[in-house]
């Protein structure tokens, strides 16, 4: 299965190594969720399609994955989500995938049929949301589109000191972005497990299972630390809305991050939930 996923990505050795780790992690999430061959999946926040491709391989030729993202097709680096979509749709699994960008699911003109999908997936996309209320609103809307919802997000409740750098990078980014109107940053609002559970239950779902999935070889921690070190000192210094004392604190945390010797990712908090009978 992993070979089918990797065939979608560029063939150089470095890229294959990165996407092997990223894809194996996604397959662990999908196995926990119990998504099976033939399922029709609505994926919210598909981005460059890392989870989308893994889902498409898992559901097989009789399944279907429709990925939505609020970002425009020119968003993303080093590969834009538009270029990623073109690459994915031209691959062997492309016929069972649709990716729609510039789609705010909460807009009234974006609708699907009742129970059109078997499951709705939100995979490592919650921290992109501008506030906590967005998640509950999205869950309330998709409740009529599928009976099940599956969620995965990084868990800030760390168990290893080497995960501190990933955590601190996320905290710094979310703190800075809270002072920026209409931010398009990767991390805007940090959801903790209790935040996710509260939103799921409030939206009318019953949580059937939760777990923690740890993949120590994924690259997300390194990417977020590198982003914080390269971009955020300027963001902090140039933002007049951030109080001086908070600027000093954030900059000192970034300076301490430069001394990191071993960076490990946080675990993923994963959840299965079923729509409550009305």
C-alpha cells in the first residue's frame, strides 16, 4: 500500500524518504479510523493532499475522496496546493479523487446531499482555523453529510522533552498570529484534546473511540521549528500590536529554540465519532 502512495510523489531519494514517513503516519490514522475499501470520504482541509492520497489508496477503485480546502490554489510551499492537485489527479489514484480549493465550507452555496458520504475526515487541519468556534460550526454542517466523523491533530500534551520544540514552535506561531487579522498561517489556533471533544459532542456526535498515535520520523516538527526560526523574529518585531514585554518573551523562546539538538514531533490525538440519533 505504501508503494502505491509513494508512486504519486516525485521520485528523488529525499522526497521519497520524507513522504514515506508522512504517508505511513497517515495510514496509521486511517487504520484507527476504520476507513475501508469502497468508502466515500469528504476530507476537510486537504491541503497538498497527503492524507487525501492515503485515503484514496485505502478506499480503492470503488471508493471516492473529495478534498476541500479554504486556501486558493497558489497557497503552499515549496509546492502550491494547485500544483499538488495536478500531480495527484494525473496519478493512478487520480480518478477516485476530487480536490476543491477556495472553498469555505460554511458558505451557504457549498452543500452536499444528505448522507452523500460514509465519513468526514479532518486530518491535521484544525490548527489552521482562526478560532475555536469554527470547528463546532463545521461539524454541525457536515453532520447531515455523513454519519461518522474522524479527526486527527497534534497533541500539545507532550510525553517527551524532545517534543518541546515542536510545542514551542506551535505556541509561538499561534500567539503571534492572534495579533494578525486574516492570517493565512499554518498555525493560528491550538486545539487541545478537550477542545476537540467539546466541539464534537456539542455538534451532535457521540465519541466512540480516541487514541494517541506517535510517529517519531515525520518531518512536521522540524518544518515548524524551521519556520519559527526563519520567519517569526521579523513578524514579531514588525507587529506594532504585540506588547513589548510579550515580544521579548517570544524572541527569547525563539533564541532558546536555536540550541535544539534533537527535535521530535508531538503525537497525534485521534478520534472517531458517530452522529447521534435524532
